[in-house]
C-alpha cells in the first residue's frame, strides 16, 4: 500500500511538471478580439459573423502550438478550441491572441455594449471594431488569411463574411480619423 501511494505521488508530480511545462506562464495569452467558434470548437480565419458563439475578447487563454494548428484553452473553464494557423504560424496566430491583456472597460459604455454584441458602429476606432468583430475576411479584394494584424490595421476598408452565400459586411474607416464612417450589412443597427 505504501508503494502504491509512492507511485501515485510520483505520477502526480510528473503530471504537474508536464502540465506546468505545457501551460507555463510564457504560454498565457489573451483573446485579441471576439473569437467566433464554429462546430467542433474550431476557430477559423474566415471569422463567420453569423456564428452565435464566441470567446469574448480579453479571455485568458493557454496556447499550445503543434504544427499547423494551435490549441487555445480557456484558462477558467478549461474548454479547448482549435485554430488552424497554417504555414504562417505565429504571425497568423497574433491576429487572434496577444500577450497584452485586452480590456474594454476604458471605452464608452455604448462601445462596450457593441463590442460585447460583436458589431461595428459608426464612430468606432479600428481597434474597437477589431476587438468586436475580429479580423476581416478580405481587404481590397485580397483574403486576409496571410496578412498580419499590422497589415489589417493599415487598411481603411474591411469586408467580413457573414456566412456562405449571404451578403457580406463592409466597414469603412475615415483615413484622417481612423474611425468608422460607413457600414453595410451590419445587424443590430
């Protein structure tokens, strides 16, 4: 019996060391934006806007990268999500997660509500729209799957895919102010 407890103790310590190595502090990130979740707990770069479920911006995530995929584990609930990062790896992943905590509490109350509802409204900044809706599917008729966060933020016209075979969502930014000056196809106007 004593030997069994010793083996159990060694197993628990080894498991703790393994989990600590996999989910060490260096692997803690935050959702950069509301991450749309499709069936099977998968997050894709298309970021379908009709998806009813999403991981809220600012959610603390533990990230494990393996080849062309990354597992994002909600640090509170333990729920695991999968993101296909492809050959782009870290540059692609940085569109969805960040090391810097994301906090919307400093935004005006109406902007906080829009972010929580995952919609863009006239007057929002690029950062606020990105937090609310995530990366757009296309910019200037080019898919954003290989673009970086910085590439996206430099553009003034973002197109989101609502769902297959449906009208897309367009968000236009004023080049002087960087704020939304026009939207098309936005639900909840």
